[in-house]
């Protein structure tokens, strides 16, 4: 079945460490996105990519980095510069082009600080 | 993107239709109405979207008023597994720059389906 796979489901980070969250999709979608969700709140856009080897900052990109070397993969690195990284991270993908294509989400990675 | 207003919570009996309202009085002509739902600790699930005509798929129906200032998501036969937070979102069709593709989730409606 086609879908979006995020791993790991739970991740723990020590202070000062960088961690990388994986996102893979087999939907043949061109566009991919990373969102962050804090308890009781909506989603906030971190980074997005419309095509391979290209990505743009979203609303809260500080302390995060991404790469898009393959169409299927859009890993997110949470760097030590992100001062409040504890959150639920969601990856999504969609068909590129006009903005009325729905985004489809993975099941998320929950990141906690030890 | 236009702001939406939804009730904080709703209840529905299993097997009955669940009608979830959404107000989007400032919606623009090129903004679509999207509905997603999120079950605890899972990613949001796309349900349906529309521009001005009513839409139906295997999950739900979307009724948009003629003036497009409000809409209703209808789950025709709610089950216990439909208990979730439901989000109504309006989004431009050809956004550019930093707003491209962004979905702005509000607080949503907590729908509880009970036996």
C-alpha cells in the first residue's frame, strides 16, 4: 500500500545533540512538508520541498535543517540550536502544482528531551 | 488563509449522522475548504475538500453554503472509530512563497461518538 512512513515513532534526545527524523513516501508525490505540533495546538510548518534538491523555510525553521536528495525522502534534523524541541513531528506529502491538492500525513515522531 | 470557527466539542450516537459545522465568513473566491481529522497520537487524516459545490466521497459529504461563508461535514453513519478531532481549513489554490502548501490548523472540534 502507498503511504508515508515516519521513523522512529518515539525518539529521545540529550541536551546538545542533533537528531534526524526520517520520512519516506511511496506515493510518487513531488511535494513534501514537515510540521510540528505542540500539545493542544495546531500544526506549524517547519520546512517544505516542492521538488528534489530544493526546499524552503516555513514559519518556524530556526533550529532545524532538511535535505531532499531523493524524491521519496525528506529527513528533518533537529539541531542543538532548537531550544524547545519536545514536540510531535509530522511529515506530509502531496502532488505538486496548484495548491488545492490534499496533503497526506505520516503517523508522526514524538521527540522528547532527556 | 481565511480563519475558521468551529465548535469546541460535539457528541453523536453511534449509527447516527454526525454534522460538524464550520464558519469561514472571510473566505476568498480562490480558497478551498478542507477537512481533516486527527485521532490521538496519529497524523491528521485527509477527509474531503471542495470549492463551492457539494462533495461526497467514501468517508463523508461536504455541504458548502451558496455564499461560501460556512460549511458542514457530514459523517452519515458515525462509528466509535470516528471519535477524533476534526479540523476545518481554508486554503488558497495557487499560493506562492512561504504560504505554498501550508495547512493552518485551528483548534478543531472534538467529536465523541458514544454507543
